[in-house]
């Protein structure tokens, strides 16, 4: 049996399912190959941010996901004496993305929403219970061979591109023989998920990092009655005893007694930071955990995968439909790898604060951080050099989502298009060549809107991409004419020139 899809996706976790929804929204045909039949029933990732809610909004699933979330008020770091040494408050109001800055979520529920969303697209085929056997590329396309569980005869699907969204042990990455760069932070932790039987006094609505050198510990309020504790595995620990019910309740004893909650799972994980290179070999690319993995201390692991999907999806759409050359796909790793590396490095830095187990070093840390106490703020990395005006300090950052004068959020108005936002007179004064470029690229004009955010950028106009990242800003007609050539259909769209 042989068939064809524009894009083959291996892996139907959050990254693969989001990418499939995005491509389905664009009208592309997709085949998803997934090894397991059902979604994994237990919680894994627990956090995403306002930018990720915008990604879910772009595929029409934000409102469906919202009931399975809890607005996270932030994170507090306390020392051995339970003194606050560092805090990371998150606002309880919506932020610039028009969503809250921080959400806890239940991953099985999110995956169910994403899978159900794929039912909307007749051209998206889901093949669960199928094991990838081989990937073969040619000048004209890529072919994946897989075997359905219980069968012996392989099936084949052909496509233009294949994306490996198949997790940290990625078979696709193995087939490509892509190495992982080790960025450090190899520590084993015990993750304990519970469902509360009753409300217990003293448990905060947010997250607490107990920076206790005797055993660093994390507590987090999750969705509904769910709570999570994470305990660092210490030298000399007996893992079997630690993960037994008696061992787990012993660790939980400062907060709970066995009648307070049910243990849903208790499992050890190795927290580490790695990044693959390259993410692309011709027609095959990597995304999500297949391309990078990070410690959980910033709650950005799943976010990074969904950002990959958002960055890559519109570029695949443009290339497959002939609106841009395949060189556009080179900007995917260039942009995302730098962004991910900055996030991993910051997560490792935060992890070093939490995972200090030497008592003297812990005292030095407390003295250093305890003057205030200090407040953390969210890291907002810039995309690496790619499809944006690299010399412009504002380009490569995500733009806000204001509510327009019409009452419509910016993303709803713009859709999956480029947009130019700014002063009406400036937008009306561009050259005929620029207007033609805008028409070729389907650029949506948004005059006299988002003034607050333009002022913050010290700009009179901004061009944003389909993934809402800033392509360029301008303060004059001449500048707007020039930066418009950075559009994929522009006169200067040789992407290699801007690497």
C-alpha cells in the first residue's frame, strides 16, 4: 500500500499534534505516524505560557484547552530555613499576548484536545500503533516505511517533507544519525503526582522551590485537585526504597499524610540539557524533544516544542505551495536553535540555584540572593539570525496581541498571514513596488493600531510574520520600502545573505 501526503509527521505528542493542526489549518495534507495507540494517560509536562496559548488560538483550540488549565501566580524560592531568597511573581491579569503569562495544564487533556482538533481535517490521516521502519529521501521527496502493530507487511507513505516529533529517543534522529550536544545538568529527580482527597492548609496556589541542601524539592499546584512534588535524588539513596509508597509518603510527610491524597505515579527522571545539530537533513527535520531537551526549572520544555511547530509550519506551507524557495526552511534551525539554547542555558542556571547540596555553597547562595529578596523575570530570547532584519534590535522578538479598535484580537484579524501595522499615512505612502510585494505576500494592512507597542519599539510601523515574530520595524517610508524586501517574495529574499 502506498499513498501521498504533503508532510509526514512522526510522533503525535503535543509538538506533532500541534504541527499537524497548523498544517491542516493551512490546507496541507498530512500523515501522522505514532507508535502508541492512545495518549499517555499520566501527567508529564505541566506548564505553558501566554505565547503558547496564542499558538493554540491560531489553530482554534485555545478555548477548548482553557478548562484544563490553572493560572499560575508564580514561583517562590525558599532556603533551608523557609526564608524567601528569590521570587518570580506572575501577573493574575492577561499580558501583552492577551493571555495570562503562565498556566499549569494537564498534558493528557491537552493532547486529547489536540487530537480531537485533527478530526476537522479530512486531509490529515492519523496512523497510531505504527512503528517507523525507514526513511528514504530523494531529490523529489521523502518516503517513510512503517508497520502497523499486529501486521507483518510494511506500508509506505510518500511526501514532500518528514518531521520527526518523536521524542527524546527519536527514531528519526537516529535514522538521520544526528548527534546531541550535551549542555550539562545531569541530575536525577523523583517526580510524584498526586490527586488530593481534601484541601490541605498551607499549600500555595503557585510553585515553591525548596532550595534545601539536604534535599532540594519542588512543589507545584497543578490543575484541579492535582499536585506535584519533585525530590532530588541524593547520593546514597536507594531508588527502590525511595520510590516505594512508604518512601514517597516519607518524603511527603512535611506536608501530607496518606489520607490526604492518592499517589497517581512516582517515577525518577534524569534532568538534563541537550540540543541536536543539525535539525534538518534535506527533506527531513526534527522538532520538540527530538531536537532539544531541557531541565524543567523554567517550565519551557513543551513550550519550546510548540514554538518549533509554529515557526516551521508556515514555512512548510509557503515552500510546498511554491510561494518561497526551499531555502526558507534553513531559517528554521537558525532561528529556533539559538532561542532554545538560550532557554536551556537559563534553565540550567536556575537549576544550579535549586540543586545546591553543599551546605557552605548554600549559605553563600542565600547570602547572595537574600538581599531583597530578588525577583526573577521571564526570559524572552530572540530568534537567531534568519528571516528577519538581523541588524534591527527589535526584529526576531514576538510581537504583542492587542485588541484592535474593532474589538477583534490582532491574531484573529491577521490570520496566518504577514501583517504590517502602523501609521496610516506611512502605510499609504509606500512605493508601488512595495504595495506589489505586500500583495504577492498576502500582507494584511493594520493601520492606526497597537500604538502602545509601537511606542515601546520606538517605531512607526512593524512587519510581523505568520508566527507573530517581528520581521522588521520602520520609521520612514524609505525604511518601510526597504524592510519589505525581507518578505519571502521580496527582491532580497536570498536567505543565505542574512544568516
